[in-house]
């Protein structure tokens, strides 16, 4: 059974977020990064049209400098793992309703390819061994780093991967499926079909997801929901969620959204920190001038640190015990 919803005042806060640094977000239109920004691809574009512009060339760089350069081969998007694998995507927007994936190894040689329906959410596992993409025609497909299809888990609106990519959580209209190596191990009924964000811990032990009005924390091994938390303040809405690599800390981002025409709507927010049981440990208030549907986005880092991304800034905090 999950813990009942409780107001924030009944929880004992035991962590104190301490501000560390702030960086402005500078758009880099001719650059693609891996999730941890370990690898970077600088690109040059060909002449395109209003729907898409293909790449004429890209150069991949890593921690030790340039890795290789390649002709663009008609790709319009690049995905890069933190290990340096590249997937070039031929995608022409809504014109054709499909995309083609090209898998490159660490030397830049193409080692596989696959056709998918229209492009949706996609992500590498953190170890680079798996690549998952929501195929608009056939559902969530999970590939190896050389383009072999491991399995297809069916329709999905959003998903999350464990660090090794073996565990997957995917949201459908009325339930979340938990899977290990492509086999369903648990099902979580959804009260709201509109899952905004999901996160699996790197070790695959803990899942957290948010809809507008609740943060949900689940123990994956037995598909047990251990906590469901309403926003600490009624006029805030959940936007984002992340789990620390070891699964022991959960962060959720909330935006102030009392309704249309309300003063300060989308101009302030907060971050909520809990442990894996859903016990609230700390909150941190935010203010911002510009907003989009992913603000504020939270990212938990090793060593008790976390980042908060707004539309134009990234702020880093460290968690210290009171």
C-alpha cells in the first residue's frame, strides 16, 4: 500500500539545498551533445526547405578532442551516447510520416539501420548499450547499439530506461508497464493518462513519475507503489521528475499554475526532494521570467547534487544535512 497524502507541514525536513552556481543557457544551433555532454558533434547544413534541412557534414569530438568527421548522409538529427556512439536520423518532419535510423560505431562506420514510423521520444541507456525510441507506427522499440531490434513493447506515450537499458517503464493510456529484457514484470493502473515525466533509477530499483497533480514513487521489483504525493501547495503543478543513480533520492519540479490570467502564473516554481519511500526531505523555491512546458526540469547528480533548468538558466545545488 502507498503512503497516504500528507501536507508538507507534517514532514520533517532533513536536507538543505545549498546554491552552488548558475549558468545561462546559450543556444548552439549547429551542435548536438550527448546527454552528459561528454561528446559533441559540430554540424554543417545543406540547403533545405521549410520542413527540414539535412546535414552536409558533422564532426564528433570527445574528452580527448576530435574523434572523426563524416558527411551528413541526409541526416537531419543526431543522437549521441555518452560513450560516443552516434545515431543519424533521416527525418523530414510530417511530410513522409516516417524516419530512418543509422547506427555508427566509435570509428564512424555505419553498423546498422532501421526504418520507423514518425519520430517521437528516444533515448540511449546511460551505458550506451541500448537505444529506445517510440515508433509512431509500432510502439516502443529497443535496439542494440548496432541496430539490432531487441523487442517491441507496444504503444507508449513516454518511457524511462535503467542504466543498462534492461529495465523499461512505459506509460500507456490506462497503465504503466514494467519490463525486464522485453518481458512484462508488472502493471501499474493509471488514475490519469497524462503522465508528464518518468524516471527509472540507474539500478532499475525505483520508478518515479508525475502527472499534473501527483508524484508517484514505485518499487520496481514487486511493482508496489510506495508513495503518492500531492503538491505541497495547491496551486502548483508537477512538471518533471528524476531519480538519483542509486535510487535513494527523488526530485520533482513544480510550476505555479493556478489558472489562466492569474498573476505570476508560470513565473515561479519549486523543487521537491524525497527519499525512495516518498518522505519529503526538502523544498526549494524558484523564480523565473520565461517559461516553457518543461520548466522547471530537474536532474539529480552523484554526490547529493542536483540541477534545475529553467528556460534560460541552469542552477546547481548541493544537498546538505541539517
